[in-house]
C-alpha cells in the first residue's frame, strides 16, 4: 500500500496511539465481564406437536378421521416440510416439521397460521374428540431446577408454597419464567355402593345427572335499574366437600343424600401421570427459564442469593434445594477457554522469546490480548454472547492472531538490521506487507463463509463462527499495522547492521516527507528513483 501510511501515523502520533491501547484494553475487560454467557447459542425450533384424544376410538379411526384431516390442513403452510403421526386407541400424536431453510423470523408466523388452521378444522372433527392441543414452545430451556420438599405435608399445601416462591423468583433479574413441575392435580372421588343402589333401585346415571345438575352454571338474567345493571346468579356450585355429600338424589319418588349411597373423599389423580422425587422423597420442582441474551453466570449467582434468602423464611420442615444449575457448565466452558488462551499465549511467547528474543516476544504476545479486547468490544456492540460456538471460534482463532504481528515485527527487525532506524523501519510494515496480510486475512475469513450464511438450523447454530473468526482476524490485522509498529519502536533495541546490509544510505527531504535512497543491500537493489515511487511521510 502506497500513499497514506497508517503505521507511520501511529508512530508519529504516539500519545494518541498509547491512549487507544489503554482505552481498548480497559473497554475490552469491561466488555468481557458484561457479555452474556450461555452454554449453547440460541436457535429456532421448527417443530410443533398436535395431540388429540377420542376416547373409545381405534388407532385406525384416529388416523383416518382425526389425524389425516389435520395433516391435510398443515400442508397449506408456506414452509411446510412433513408431518409424523403416531396413533393408538383413543390418542393421536402429530409432529409438524417446517423446512430446514425456514427463516427464523418466519417461524412464529407459521405457527400462528397453523393454530388458525387447526382451530378451523376442529369443528369438522367427530363429536367427542378432545383437542386438538398444540405445543410450539420448545425453545424454553430450563436454566436451573430447585426441589421444594416438605416431608409429611399434604401436596396441596406444598403447591401453594410453590406458587408463592414462584412469585419471588420471577422478580430475580434475568428470569423469564418459572415452571412448577410434578404437581398432581386434585380430584374428588365418589365411590358408589352398588349394594345400596340395588336396594334403593337407583342407577348410576341418576347419580351422575344429579351431580351435573347441581353443579351446573347457567345464566339467570339481569335487572336494569336506573343505576347499574344487576345480574342475577343462582349459586349451586360445589365449593365444599360436604356440599357434595349433601347433594339430593330423587329416585322413584324418594329423596336421599349422595352420602347415603356413596363415599365422597378428596384425593389426587390416580394413577399419577407424572411423579417427581428428590433424594427418594416426593418433591415439586421449580424450573427457571433464563431471558435471552442474559449472563448465565450472573443469573446463577443471583438465584443462589435469592434461594438462600428464601430458605431463611420458609416454615420448619420445608426446604428449597438446588438440583441442577446450567451456570456450572457455563463456568466450566469459560474456564476452559481461559486456560487454553493462557496456554496459547504462553506457547507464543516462549517460541518468540527463543527464536526472536524477549523484546520481540513481548511485542508479538501483546498483540493477542489487544486483539481479543477489540473482539470483545465488537461482540458487546453487536449483542453476541459467550457460548460453545463463540468460545470455540476464539480458541480456533488464537493460533492465527499472532501471524500478522509476527510478519510486521519481523519485517521491522529485518529493516533495522539493514540500517533503517526504528521509526522508519516501523513504517515499512504498512507500505510493503499490509496489503498481503489483509488479503490473507480475508481469504481465511471467507473459508468460514458457509457457516455465516447457511439457511438451516445447523447454520443458525454455528453462524457466529464466521463472524467471530472474521472479527478476530481483521482486528489482528489492525493491531499488526497500528499498534505493533508503535510497540516495536518502544521496545525493540538498536539492531546492529548485518553484513550485506545497506552500504550507502542518504536522506532526501521533499515536500511530501522524508525519503530514503540506497544502493544494493540484503533486501535487494534499491534504485535511485526510490523517492519517486515510495516516499515515507515525515516522522518525528
């Protein structure tokens, strides 16, 4: 690159360059601490499930009369790919798959359209079909699980305690939602005595009709007054267990209570569809879902602090303990990256110290943290987080970050050995190596281009690999042509001119700067017209 010389400008304006080094280093540390952390990058799930039930139907009837009409309506979706249906007597499970190249922004709209079509088709399904029930919220990943236990306590009281704790945890910064897992629905069991029914001549259908009629909620109208409208309500709903026992049964001209022919008691769903045990004892789980882009390490610490505070206020015998915590995995990935980073930095410094001397090794090694600081700043500005992909990309780029710095400082050392001063040797990196280094950087970055623009779920998961590697390599090029020459001027010693170096060197001052003209040397032949084709800006 000829004309404007960025390396020369960085060396000339030394105070500004030093200020930028300090600013980037401090901002990089702040960005590293503030960046969000997660175990995996977010990606869009392009599937939804449809569950329908039809008690008494065979598996073939579920397929032909329930699942097939829904499948045909799903084929109308813009990004429809295929469906998979599993049927058994009384139940059908349909998995709707969108195409893998569906844009993530179009997935919510497709799910909305699917819900509308399912709702329109539901009125044409056979009578007695329960559902369809749609689930498209696969993207919520449980960040942490906490077990709520109270040995000997009725579960309905434990559920109330879990609801109260849920409200507390929702106020923790970074919590998106809290799910209560393992709750057994309460049921009222009416156990009929068939001997008494036979003696009284009462059929079970009459019992069911009496219960349904008593608990029926029907409008009773309203009265228009000069003021507000007064609604009339007939209150016959059950709100106590004894009211169910006292339900009147009329049969064959005789009236008696339900408790005369049946036993009424409160219980839980039997058999249970889902049970949770922690340490072999019954428990409820509170599943924490983290907000998108949040720092997982910060959320883990905040949850530990809040749970410790909650435990101090719980009744005696009730405990809230941690079962799983994703922040542990995030911390492990972060520590692994830091370990690999320091190992790579140590290897680079040792190799540079052995082969080039300790001063050159320091200049080259300094390029790595400076480059990473710049990468962290760009990541923070672009809203990117630390996860498996970004950590892996940074580790992959570590071996490439020092290439440009080594080329720049080696060229500077060579020119100093040829007789150039440190100041003018530093400018040589821009005029003769900046363009080749930039070309090599861009070629390496383009190698990751498919990851950045692949229209698939895999591409969505790994697209940060292209951006992080690209940002790191371009930043390393900027560091090599701006900061490395400055550090070389500050840290490199005076180099003795090697045998075969420039024999005659004279300086010619022109209006455009200071030009150096020489004869044959280690770098080849330098014609007298050098000042006309490559003139360095005036350096202080």
